C-alpha cells in the first residue's frame, strides 16, 4: 500500500503543476503546500483509536464505527480547517478582474450590478471585498436560476455602512430594500412547509440552493427566497470570517442530511423580540445645551445553532475563533474576548451568546463527523492504514459540506453520509442515504477537486476582534 500511495502522489503532483484556470485551484495549492512542509505528519497525529467503551476525552470529537472509537482533538482540527479556508480565499481570483468576471461588473443606472451564476462567483466577490477593505459600497445582486434555463432572480443588494466604526460592516437587503435578519428568513422557510412538505424537505431545498444546485420539484417557486440565505452566509458574513460562513453552511447541510429529526427553523436561525433602545443625542435649548435620551423600540435577535445568527454575531464569533486558534477551549477564554454588546443588549449577555456560539460550533462539527460514512475505511487490515483512511474520510465530510457553497471546491460532490446517522440532534427516523464514496475508488479529475485520489486528497488540511460595531442577523 505505501508503494502504491507514493506512486499516486507523484502522479498527483505532476497533474497539479500542469493545471491552471480553475476557480478551486486554491485548495489544491494549499494541499500541495502542506505536503511539502510536512503538514501531513501533523495531520496524522490528530486521530487516535481507543476502545469503543471508553468515555470521550475532554476537548475532543469522537466517532465510532464497527467496534472502533476514534478521537480527534477539537482545536487542532478546527485550526487546520480554518487555515485551509484562509488559504483558499488568498488564492481565489478576484471579481475586480473585469475580463475574467464581466458578469460581476455590470452597470445599471450608474450603479454596479453582479449576476451570480455559480458559487465560485461568491468566492470572487469575497476575494475582491477582502482585498479592498472587506466591504463593497454597493452591489446589486442578480442570480441565474439553476432550475429554469434563462431565468434570473433579482435578489437585492449588498451595501456597506459609512458610519464611524462600521466601515467594514456589510448587510444584504432583499429586493424590497429591507434588511434581512435571520429570524425573518426562518419565517420564510417555515412558510414553505405544508401537509405535503416536511421541515426536512425545506432544509434540503435550502441546502441545494446553497450549493448552486437545482431545488427539488415543488420548490421552483421559492427559489428566489431560498437564495437570500446563501447570499448572507457566503457573501456578507464570510468577508469578516470564512470560518463563520463555513460553519453556517455545515449546519444547514447537517439539518438537510440528518437521518433524524431536523431542527425547527427558529431553533437554527434564532428568534427576535422587541426591546427598548436608548440613544443619546444633543438637544439645544434656549438656556443651555443639554443631553436628552430618545427611546425607540427595536427588534433584538437571539442566536440559533447557525453560527452567523443573532445580534452582534460577528464580534461574538471572532471571540470564539480567536480562542480556538490560540488553542484555548474554555468558556472563560471566549468570554474575556467579548468587549462590547449589540444595541439593546449588555456585555454580559453578549458573552453568554459567544459561549453559546462556541458550543454550537463544536456541535456542528461533531454532528458532521458522526454523520460521515467511514465504514469502508474499517476494512483496512493494518491499524495505521485504517486510521489514515478514516481520518481522510472524516476530513472529506467536513470539506464537502462547507467549501462548495463558498465556491472553494467543485460542487456536486457526494456528502459521504451514513445510512443511519448517530448525530446527537437526531432521532431514529430513517431516510434514503446519499451514495457513499468508497475509499480506494478511482476519482475522475473533473468530478473532484483537488485532483487527487481519495486516499491522498484529505492530507490538507485568529485574529483579535476588531473594534467596530456590527448588527448581524
């Protein structure tokens, strides 16, 4: 087996060096870089095999299959995943290349318009925004329908803020010009359910649109509404934190693919309540200047299991990401990095939301790992080979359920689902599983990027919170 692996690796390197022009080449480059710098050895040290009856160690993910229990340290796995995301965007082509992306640089009435044709267009717009200060001042967004040829949807616009301290903040506004917080999206999705359309049917439709694929029959009329969520998670949020967008994608995929009961939309996207918001302003009287307070009522959004949800989500998630990238997994480590509160909230409340985000992030990764089919990897007779094959399939499950939606990996990849998930959020309900992708199966280069065999392709795979205020759905 080692000899065959070396031979394949040599062929793979030759193919990579001669390939160009792919929007997903960034991930291939990151893989090659890790192979050249010894990153593989560090990756292989992640997974350990323990008796199936042993209790899971602290700060680890755990996956069991056919009598074996595999434990992976949480921080190193997420650190590696995050580094791959950052490398992917650093190598992605930019939408500022007008010759390469003329459809992302259209003009209408003197304003910029972008027509999204593929998830790779999302990556190009994010690359441009990150290069130029992370925010477009104004971009109107249209999208081609993956279901009806020649049909286009007018989604709305992305627009940055000019207020002091919010220059890097950017929101998505729907076609009616309304800011779209996540609780509103939950209402849209709940409205798509019916006596013949289950909650999971809607999750599947959302996941399909997120990946740039056709929606299931019966959802064609909801296509434009479904497209707003991917626009938020993969354009607006990801400019600030690729991990934030990737985790949100993964949670949506988890709910779409679970063999148990998917989460209610309010639980995933969060809920909203009306709160009083006090705003000080100067008011000049006849006698002297004095301060007065205006009181207004404003919707306050609570976070759900999707990482990007809730008021102040970006700052809170930055506290989680920074803590994990430093290898600090405690709640206290996350709390101390939250320095401010969203409007109508308190700092202490925001710190509690950040801890909730950390737990939700870890649950999203744990669920995805548990949902990944690793049964064929257990057929390897040698323990080291079995661990290697298992690790690669687990990492493939993470990548295939987060990167295609961002435009960093070719779409249409099978998701390596188990026939019956052991996700902690699942019940015993059954579903038809996605087709498994067996270890050792030859891979068509056009089907899967990076252009490598399944056994080699998985050997790839913070900053301080910024001081501006944000209000995330």
